């Protein structure tokens, strides 16, 4: 499902316009990203946890040759669904 399809689905269920649902969806996504960036995680009860973790610098094998590549430290954004969500998608 794409973001556009999600907005269309929510609009049809709620009766709000797609423009209004799109604005709310953008605000929710922005809130999740900024909250995770500031606090390291955003927990939405009965839905799941969005988190940001540090990934250490590391050396990997070069897939194009026999050498190695040094990857710099970075951040990883991840989502872990709650038990309620896991039960619904079974």
C-alpha cells in the first residue's frame, strides 16, 4: 500500500477529504520522525515502537572485488510492531 492509497482508504472510512487526511498523515509522520530523532524512540501503544539506534563504523568485504570497504558510523531507523499488531496480521 502506498501513502496515497492509505490516505484514500482513511478518507473513505472517516468521511474526511483526502486533502485533510493527507495533511494529518504528513503531520503524524513528521511527528514520529522528529520524536524518534529527539528521544531515540516513539512508542504508540497497541501499535508498536519506532526507534533510532547507532550503527558503529565497520569494515565489510567489497562485493565488486577482493578488497574491503570501510563503512562510516550511521543511524538506523526501525519499527517493532506490538503484540496486538502481530496478532492482527497473522
